[in-house]
């Protein structure tokens, strides 16, 4: 996954610092690289050298000189892919905000920890929308990560098993090399020869994992059980299932 770049804009300096630190803390447990920049005005933000590169922006609506909605309008001309979370203590301008890639609102008079739901949803949507490119005998094969059930080493050959029960062989050195190219938030090595995608786990019984839409069952080795449990627990927490 490419580096995630986030900007936080708010003229209330204490709130700006608190929100910045909280976002960094939430991002820390993900495996990808990220940068979080902070600005105390819309004008300073619009002069950022990374204006075209931001993926997610926390924008205070009520700022002097240039408010958050006007700042978002200027931003949209330069970077129309960035998603915006508006920060406000009032609700009368929310309808205006939806014109510019709005994905949510944070109320200043609420607990700041409420921001993690929006952030985790945004990050997980990025992870699940990623496409992985594998080298096969017929050339490159591009596929959504959520279509993969597992990747397995069989007689020195590595195969990708899909949710639709299809499989194909890929060319790579080791199963560990494959893991390096996959999102570590959802893929885990359960034994020496098999990687599974935890979003496609149907059920777990003792040391056996059953995968969705297939009759596949994969056994977890004792040496990998602790790592497997940790990945599963982190995923459940991020999805608010725990």
C-alpha cells in the first residue's frame, strides 16, 4: 500500500494538537507508512507542497478569513480525490459540506475518540479496494485482495485460491515473499505453507480455519497460533466487532 497522507486543519491550537496526536496513535497499529500534517488556517494548508497528495483531510468548518468549506472548494480544484472529514461545533452548514467529498463529521463538543470510527472505516476501505498483481504463466494477473481466500505452497509450487473456487499458479520464490506484497492487516501466515485472508474466514474450530464459499480447511500450526489470534483480534477491533 502506498503511503497515506493526512492533513488536519483547525484554528483552535489545543484541539489541533489533540486531534493530530489521536490520529497518529490510531494509525500506529497499521503496517503501512503515513504522514500527518497540521495547519492552523485554511490559507496555510492551501500553500502546502503536498496539496495534490493528501488522501484524507480533517477540516474545521468555522475558521476566520477562509472557512473550511471555502478551503475545501479551493482544494477540490487541485485535488479532487481527497476525502474530507469536517470538524464543527454546529450543524447548520453540514448540507453545504457534502459538495466536496465529505465522508463524515466530528463534533467538537463530543469525545475526540469518536474520530476512530471514521478513520478505521476509511483505512479499511483503502485496504480492501487494493488490487494485487501476481506473475503467472500467462503474464500479470490483477485481482482485488478481498477475492483471495488463501495462498498455498503445494509441491514447491505456489497457488492462489479465490472465493469463487478458482485457483491459479503464481511465480515467486517463497510464501514469505508473497506476504511482503499483501496487506498485513488481513493476511496472515498460519503455517509454513499457507497464507489466509482473514476477511474470508467462515469459522474457526480449535486449530482449523474454514474459508468462505469453499470446502477449504486450513490448519494453524502451534507456532503461528499467537500471531493468528492477534491479527484476528486487531481486525475485529478495527471493524468494531469486538
